[in-house]
C-alpha cells in the first residue's frame, strides 16, 4: 500500500475529508458510493462499483430479480 502523506483529523461527528487532489486522482465525484473494508490494523476505502453476482464483471449490467448480472452470464444461463 502506498502512503500519500496526507493526514486528516476526525471531526466531532466522526467524519474525515478526502482532499480534492485524492478525489480527482481516484475519480470520486460528489454522491459516489464508497465501500469500507476493515482489518485489525487498517481501514480501506474503495470507490463502490456494482458488479455481476456471478463473475464480478462491471460492464453491461442488467438487474435480474433484484440482482446485477452481466450480459455474458445471462447468455451462459440461457
């Protein structure tokens, strides 16, 4: 994992601010969803990208019974 050298304090409501340079680099826009991962030593933030429930593909998605499925998996199923 690469250090950015950016340090931010947590405010009284438990929030931190992601600097604009970091948001631009990672293409994070206002309203984007962020996933939070934790392990005993760190918190990792990742821009949320919905993926196919079967293969994890991010492209050409369709909802089927409330789940995201890519066109390739739909073709395989049918």
